């Protein structure tokens, strides 16, 4: 079987080693349910082959080891081997929950014939082929009733191995995604347990009736109407060194006369201005920056750092295009800083309480449009500590899921203190940003 230069050797179901099938169900929170119409999280790591000169037998042993260690990791993360289940209620509403039924995760072994690591990393724009390194492309979260909640694809390159992972976004957020990925690599390196077991109990406000009821379209085909067809987009990874970041942060704080603007806020403000400058919008046009804010430490008392599930708020900074571009980077960064500061325990609880009364479901269309930019992921995730036993990854990439014009994905860079931003934009906007001397002065070439 071939697809975009990819040969698929095998796809197998992987189940926990010790966990027995159970009737346990995990209820879903507003944070989880608001994501029911969008795609799963798709992130993957590119590794150099341990010893490229050795024969295929060594690689096959390695892939078998990854499959076995995945099974062991699912002993701790066993909800990922389950499925979503729905219940129809008397008021014609639908309730979703995770059924820990041991149906299994999916593990695929593939080969990208003739493709080298350099061919993935050297081009200015991320090759489209990278999207085919991920499983469950085009699968939406609500399809987790019949599709795996976790799927892994291990793709052999000439001199490398790409481990692509797709997890249903109703089940996990980025924090949990990387907790799982890091734990899997820990088991793969020989541990018989994970250092920080996931906290599997979902958190709800007191007094909320579970399960939460959603009124959804009767015809499941209507779901697809909420997901706009993707325009012709390109992706590029912009690398910011520790030194360049320090310069942006110092400039932003100096312009506002504060020391509260973070490194990430300075980077994102710099990008926001460049993107809006390249889109040539009218000066009175309202523009939005939407940022996913992790709220585990923001609740009082805080959630456990290894809380399993979603714990995210979407914060929005809004300015007029002229206001954004006529002021300095500090002005834009300060709007983000204040927006993040508003995500307090009170704000979070108010959001959850109001959402239950009137659920609002995310779609790509209502998160990102031609006047908006949105950022997911975090430079704090332990991406480059994900060592399966033959060395650290050389790069991280994301799949096609939840991509739209204006989606920025933030990762730590390979070097300590550096940051990578994977920008998904229209080809015209991305080319204009690459030619923007003011923006590129802060980017490592």
C-alpha cells in the first residue's frame, strides 16, 4: 500500500500489558467537550537511526521494542486504550464519556522510501510529506466512538525514524500528550514504571450534574459542516535563539516600562505584528490573537501537574490592525500579558459554570479566520527529553490536524533556551513574512 511515498508494512492493535478489561468510565468536563468537533493532537519526533549502516533486522527489533514498551506504558495510561461512548438522554441531548474497555491503541509501521532526514529539515517550508507520517489524518474527535483514541505511526527514513502520535483531543491536552510521550520513552529506556503516574480522575465544579448534556445535530453528517475545507497553506518553522529572545523580551519590557512581559509573549507579539502587516488589512479592522492558556496551576487549589485530560482556557487579545502596527512590540505583548493575567481561579470557574448552561463547541472556523492568529502548544513541554534509548530527537513536527491560516504551534528549540514556532499560513502571507526584514532580524537563519 502506498500513499505520498509512504509504504505501510503493518498496523496492529496494542493493549495494556496488565490492565484487564473493565467497565470503568471517565466523565468528560467542559474543557474536554468543547473540543468534540475538532481534530486530535498530532505531534511527532524525528530521530537519527542509531546505526544507519546496520541491516534492517536491527530496525525491526527497534520497532518491535517500541510496540512492546507502548503496551507497558498503557498500563499507566489505560484510558488511551479505550473509546468514547455516547448516551442519548430523554431530552434528546447526548452525553459523551470515555469507556475504559481495553479496545486498544493503533500501532503502524511504515517506510518513506528514499527520504532522508535532511530532506525533512533543510527546505524552507515543511514538506507536505510530513503529514503522512501521522495516523488518523482527517479523523475528528467525535469519531473516537469507533476510532482509536491513540494511534502511533513509526516511519523509517533512509537515515532516520519518525515517531508520529495522534491522540483524541477530547481525552488529552498538550500537557497530557507530552506527559504520555515522555513516559513512553522512559519505559522504552528500561524503566518498569513511570516517574509521574497520571492523575486519572477528572475535575468538576461542585454542583455540576454529570454527565454533561450536549444538544448536537441529529444527522452526524452535519458535523462536517462545522469544519471548513483547508485553503492552500504552507508551514515554516521559525527558530529563535536564546540571545534573540532575550533581545525581544528586553525591548518589549523597556517600551512599556515593566518587567512582566515574558519571553513567549515577546516572541508571539513579534509574530502577530508581522502576520498582520503581511495581510494588508484596513487600519480599523479588528484583529484577534487567541492563546491557549494552561490552567492547572491557576485554580485554587491547583490541579495536579499530571492531571490527565484537558485543562485549558482560550484567552483573546483584540486590537485594531492600525493600533497593533503603529505601536511597538511592547504594546502588543502587554495586551497578551494582561489577557493571560485575567485567567484567574474566579474567571475559570465562571467559564465552566456558564459553559454547562450554554455549551459552545470549538470549530476551526470560530477559532481562526483571516483576522485572527491562534497559538497552541508550549515551549515548556519536555520535547527533547523524549529519548527512547538511542538518542535525543533532532526535530519535532506537527501533523495536519487543526491547521488553518494563522495557526502557530510553539515548541522548545533543540538548544537550551531557544524556541521554534511552526507557522501555518497562506503561501502568500508566509512568503511575505520571510521577506520582512524587521521580522526576520530576530529569526535565526
